[in-house]
């Protein structure tokens, strides 16, 4: 008796699954959009902490500049959600949680250390690389889905993320890493 009931339940579940519409690129686009929306809002909460922890005025200024850019990026994402006629809402992104947790660990472990700023900068670049990957993918999918205005907005953000990554690299190689190394030599 129990076996028959179990078989019927299994058949009903299978039938329900087959009736569901298959997931398409537009569905994946929306899920990834929710992911980056969560990530950007998490970054908005994290950047002020990083700016406050930074010893270098240049690094703090870079974090504050990117905070303002990120706020604008969220507004662009709001526009893309509106184009899809969907509410602007994020879904938890484990990747960005992990990256920001790493940054928090660096702030704690290297507090007042010469290498703190180098660690903060590296954590910020991890975020940038994640964002560059996501925005590049979303822009491409928007193009493939015929969403030219969304693609334009996503490209605008991608350009900002790439510029931020480049600026952070310049700051790292011209100032921050050198200061971290000099601090090491002075302590030795």
C-alpha cells in the first residue's frame, strides 16, 4: 500500500516538474541581476568601513569615490529592473559575502599594521574583479536578449568598475605596496 502511494506521489511531482516552463536566458539574466544588486548594496555598507580603516588618505579617498559610483550603479540597476517590469530586489550572494568577510578579517588581523592598506586594497580589487565578471556577463546577455538600453547601462557600470580596478592597481604599485614594504623594513 505504502509503495503505491509513494509511486503516485512521485508521478505527481514529476508531472508538476514537466509542466513548469523551462528556465531560459531571460530567467538567468534576472537571477544574476538580483545577485549583483545584493552585491552592490553590500558593497555600499562595506566601503565606508574600509575608508575609515585605511591609513592612506589616497586609499580612503578612492574608497569614498567608489562608494559614490556604487550608489549610481545601484540606480542603474533599478532602471534595468524597471525595464523588466520586476521589483528591484537582491538575492543573497555568497560570493560577495565571502569577499567582504575576507576584507573584514584583514581589517581585524592587520589593524595598525604597515600592510593593512595593501590588504584592504587587495580585498577591494577582489570585489572589482567579481563585479567586472558579473557586469560583463549581464551586458552580453542583455545584448543577446535584445535589451540594448539595459546593455548600455550595464556597459557604463562595467566601464566604471574597470576604471576603479585600474586606479587601485596604480595606487597599489605607486604608493600602498611600497609603504607596506617600507613599514616591514622599518620594523625589522
